[in-house]
């Protein structure tokens, strides 16, 4: 492929997403309003439902950050043309901070350890008080968001700057800062997972939990990246730039991380199941209560089994329609995974899908992607002056 | 009596061009030889995809089923109560099932590859050429058997001459 | 670097092979150790290594004659050196599979210079590992009971036991690694066959190279098989050390039972394995003059992986401590405080300083590319990883739930000599490999040379 022809009309997508941004904002507004009304019907449940959706998008944003960091850390060449979408996705960190506000109001509903009268009679929670108390919790949340916005801002800014200047030094700088950013990322993600999700069941603990959330985060981020490029393709953008070779590789990574997620999920379950220590099994017992058993089986079959069997095929990874179906399915399964972790705490007797689960998710995702397209509007669709661009353009799988 | 026309080329690129040319002329059973796999040669020779994947899939499925049923049968046939778990504890069978699946898949990958390649095959007329010995170091060869349809020694010599051939040799197979 | 005006510029990737080498010279370089006159250092080290094997053999004979009592095991420490050494050696092996399979799937072409070497290490390390649980069973002559073989007593193994999973995991791992290694060797054995000057040599290498002749129809299936084996070996290598970690983690013992064990063990295994590869590669490239193929760049990349996996191990140490406190479970908390401050604190701090602190030197390019520093750090990591297994095994056991069942474990001279002897076995096999097989994968390294691209030289 000639490298000259790709430029201009295709990649400088300034203001191509104005209408979709507006549409998404409107739909998002409507659904958020509906959710807000539903809030008054079941306040307690609302917060859990909200946290589930929030975690879905937080993991997506952080997973996207991981993709960007990983690419610089490994000095990868093939993936340059698919870096812009994760870069813009991770720019939604400030949005995620704003959307954290409802969780602050719902602290009492979500986190049992905020009830000081209950803590006073609970030996374990008293031991955990130095960690699980509201002041320190907020300090940590601010710290996480500070680090995340710093990482996303640095990497986004320099990458966009390179579109103009073409300065190679920027790539080298980012490759250097990717190393320690990755360490910060790993630690903040782990503890955020502990704070936001694991502490809902404050007696329960699992050392692998951070890795579990991480695996899901990377999986969803790669899946959404693939979906977004397919959306751009439908809009006749980047058709000759992001080729089937890139989708094939994205498919391989999604496949690999799906197995990684399954491995981590299995290890966590298996060790707890085998040892049967009361403090730990409590978490899993909830998931075999009533119709939750069905969701557990759905996760095993749907999150692991179906993608494992179908996505192994090279042909399917390269067939964009099937690829899109499989990726959408994985996104759905990631949501089910988070739902399965969080919701049994509020609906212990069995699966009980509320209308607000759906409206919240739609509202949230519309606003999230509206912001995404709003940011995408301002930048090039590929890092057009990245020094490794030609490697990525000419990339072929073996 | 059969014979093999052996032509040597100096680089992978020239070998690839020669193979393309032969395919375009309608030759199908000729063979190229190189010290390492050459990117694009399968397409140049118009080869179909390898069937090995399907063989491995079958092997893996066999291992999976065999492993799981062995453990199930043993646990029911020779029941032991271990840490209060039921006799049929499928969770505990997953590690061994997985290992046997991988083991059987790997066996079918290796022996399937040998079978598809008809290896070991210690006799081949092409080994008679001393010149051919460098194929495993830095030689790039094309061999055409006289059974090939449209085989004509002189015509092929002329064809190869246009393709920047380095050396041509005829090997006789007296079997 | 200055700002560039042209929109598409390629950042130069480092050369994988020193420029100027040709296909023929690569064959020469790799074949030289097999064809040169036997060097005297080889003979000397081989004699030392073989005496190690004799030591191992006599220790094992003594063990079988006398019984496990000659080891330092006691109550409560029922698992000692044997398990530590087993996990240590299996871990060493993991680097080989990582390099040959995982880096292959990630298209890390630099792996071609070191994969053969590391895979050989895998196989020899797994052999060494297999010995320890094999002799630990007490009645060694009944070792075949480990396998599900029909017998007249109608007895079957217990498939719910992690120790039995180990039998399957380690033997599968050994078999698959051996096949993977052999498949990779076939084209290179043919190279040695075709270069052979003597009839005997030609015969022996000829038999093992199966009549390989570099035919493209063969290469097609061969490459497919290689890809599939890599795809199979990747989850396999994860599963093997995970299952090894299950030996500990399915129990209820504080210090053993923690959910991060499987990935943490895998990371540690790769960490220790890479350290061993660096240790041996630094020596081998010097002694056999392989510097054109194994460059400082290769070693630097391995050191980066050591740094990365060292951090992962550090993360796991940290998480274990955090969760031990966070759990609020007093035995859990005690187990970890006891690790850091109890009678085995010396072992714990050796582990931390070797595994977490010493690799930090690799943040600096100067250290990553300095042969003496990387050699020393890699040795430290080897020591540290041995101590990690020692800390996990012994410190978790030696203070049981009740203070009345507390004890202290020290190895006997038999324990130590068996361990030293296992190094003898490892090095004996390794020296034989260095002398009689191609140390670097000839066909694969040629494949990543720029000249191997059929379009090489067209644009210039």
C-alpha cells in the first residue's frame, strides 16, 4: 500500500462525529432522567445497579489505559494505527470522576463498613478500620483519580502533539514513562478494585481479586477498541488503514485475555472451593443461591466456553461480522460478570433484573460514548506521525 | 526410469519467482527446498492450507473426553471421601482433564505433522546429489520429477535460464 | 533526534544478528561448537558435573536403603528440601517454554537466538525436578502407583489430590517440551547431517533428522505444527506451575492458602528461569564465541523481562502481606509477621533482597548491558528464588496453629548433597547438549535475518 494516499481525507476526521455526539447526549439524557425517576422507587437497589454500570465503564477506561501503556512499554509496532481509540477512551477519566458522585451519596447503602454502629459490634471490621473508613477511602479515591488523570493526560497530550510536530523524541519519552506509569497503574487498579468492589462484602478477602478485575478490564477494553474501529469502518473511515490483519490480532488478544480471565476466575474459585474456609466460601455460596446458580453457569459457558470454542477459529477472527458479534457477546459477558459480583449483595435470594439496570446502562453508555466522540472529534483518527506507523500500516499476520 | 531435474537459485527471492513462474506454467507437483520456510511460498506454489489443525482438534477432544471420563469412572468405581467432597467432584477433575487435553493435542500435532510429511523417510533420490547437501545451510532449490505432467528437460532448462538459475543438475532414480 | 517533517518515518529496530553475517556463516557459527576439537574447559567441567551425578546417585541409593529419616524433616515440618528443590527446578524450566512458545506467539523475533538453549534447559530442569517428589514418596519401588494403571487389587489413584495433578502436569509438561524441542531440532539435525565428515556421524544425525530435506510442503505442515505446539504450550506452562502452587494453596494453612498463588508462582517461575538463562548464556556465548548471534541486545531484553517478572513477584509478596492483615484472620496475620520477624527471618530477607531489590539495578541501561552486573544479578535471583520456595514451604509449616507444635527445621548433609548432586545432573546434561546439538536454532535464526525476506533488496 502506498503510504501517501492514506492521509488527509480519511484520517483528519475533524468534526465528523458531531451528529452522533448530539444524538448520544440526547438519548443519554433521556435515559438518565428515567433512571433518576426510578431511583425514588428503590433507592437501595439503585446504588448497586449504578455501581455495576460504573464499574463496567471504569474497567473499560482503565483497560484502555493499559493498552496504551502496554504499547509504549513493549515498543509495539503493529498496533500504532489502533492506538487512538484507546487513547481517547482513557481520556474519559475526568468523566468517570464526575460520575463517581452518586456513589458518594450511596456509600451507606453500598458499603456496610460505613455503619459505625455495626462496626462497633464486628470484630473483623474493627481490625479493618484503619483501611475501611470513610476519610481514608476518599483520600484513596482522590489519589487514584489523580494518578489516572495524570497518566491519561500525559500520554494523550504527547501523542496528539506528535500529530503536529512529528517529534520522535515524544515516542521515546513516552516509552520511558510507560514503565513507571505501569507500576502506578497496577497498584491503583488493584486497590481500587479492593475498595470499590471487594469491600462491599467487607469480611471477604482474596489476594487475586485485583488481577481478576484487571483481566476483565483489559478484555473489555480490547473488545470495545475493536468495536469502535468497526464502527468507523462502517462510516467509511480508515478502511485501508485498519485492515483485517489488525482485527485478526485484536481477536487473538481478546481470545488470550479471555482465557486469562477464565484462568484467574477458575483459580480464585477453585482454591476457595477446595479449602472451604468459612470467611472465604461465603462469597461463592451467595452465587449458588436460587437463580444465581443460573448466572454462574451462564458465566462459565458464556464468558469462557462460547468464546473459547468459536473465537479459536482464524476465519472467524478475520470475518468482521462474526468478529463483531463475538466481541459484543464478550462485552455483554463482562457486564454479567460485574453484575454477578455486585448484585447478589442486594438480591441474595435470586436473580431479579430491574428496569433500572437497563435504563442506567443505556444512559451511562450514551453519555460515555458521547464524551468519547466529542473528544475524538478534535483529533486525528490515527497517530499520523508516529515513527512506527509504517510498520503498522504494512503489518501482515503470519 | 525416473529422473529429477534439480535447479539451484542464489536467494529466496529468486526461488520464489521461479516457483511462481512454474505455477503459472501449470506445473503442480514440483517441490521447492530451502533451509528455512520462505514467506509467501505456499501461495506461489498454490498449496492448500495445512490440515493439521483439524487433526489436533480431534486429538484434543479425545484427550478431554478420555481424561474426564477416566476420573469420573475411577472416582465412582473406587470411591474415596476426600476433604468432605462428593465422589463426583468435577471441579477437582479440571486440572487433569486439561493436562490430558494438551498432551493428546501435542501428540497429534507432532505425529500428525510427521504423518502428513511422510517422515521419517530416510531414502529420497534427491539425496544422491552432493550438491543438494547445502539445502540445509544456504541452498535454495527446485526439484521437478519426470512424472510431472508436461515434463520436458530441455524446455525446463531454458525456462530456468531466464530465471537467473545458479546451477542445474539431473538426478536419476533407479528404483 | 530532531523533529521530522516527513510524515512516515521508521524508527530503526536493533539488528537481531550482527550485520555482515550470511546464511552460510550462521551455519558455521552454530556448527562450530559441535565440530571443533573438544575444549579442555569442557572436559574439566564435564568431569566435575559427572562427579555431581555420582554424588546424587549415592545420596539417592542411601535414601532408598535407609528411608526418609536421613533427611531433616520433622514434625511439624513434613516438607523440606525435596519440595523446595522440586519447585525450584520446575520453575527454572518455565523460561524455556516462555521463550519458545509465548514469545513466539507475540512475534518477538529476538527469541530465535536463545530459544533452543532455554528449551534444553527446560527439559533438563524438569528431569532434575522429577527426581525429588519421586523419591519423597517413601516406598520408591511403588512409584508406579502414581499412574492410573489397572491392577489386581482394584486400586486407583485419588484424582482429588493436588499431588496427583502434579504427576500429570509435570509428566505432560516434560513430554510436550521434549516434543517441541525435538520438532525444532529436526531441520538443524539435518544441517549437522549434511555437514558431517564421518559416516558414523552422518548416520546418527541422519537417523534423528528423519530424512528432512527442507521441502516446502514439509515446511508448511512443520510451521503449522510449531504454531499449534506454541499455542498448546502457552496454557500448559501456566497450568504446570499453577498446579504446583495448588499443592500448597488448596490446603487451609496460613501462608499457603491464598488465591494469588497460581499466577504468582508462574511469574516467579519465569523470573527464576530467565535468570538461569542469563547465567548460562553469558558463559556459553563467551566460551563458544556466539556473540554474533547472541548480542548484548538479546541479553538486555532478557534483563528487562527479569525486571518485569521481579516486579510481579514483588507485587505478590506485597498483596500477600496486605491481605493477611486485611483479612483480620489472626493465624493469617501471624504467619506473615512470623515470616518477616520469626526464626526464619534471615531466609525471608535474603529472598526479598535477591528477588525484589537486586533486579532494580536493571532500571539502568548501564546495568542491563553490563555482562558482569547481569551475571551477578542473575545468580542473586537464582538464590533468591530458591529461598522463596524455602520460605513458603518451611516458614508456613514450622509454627503450627498451637505453640506446642512449633519446631525448627534444618537440613541434614544428605539434603544438601542431594541438592548439589542435582546441579551435577543438570550440568552434565547441559554440557552434552552444548557439545552434541546445535545450541542456537539455525533455521529459525535465518528466518529472522533481513536476507530471508523474498523481497529483500528490492526497494534499495
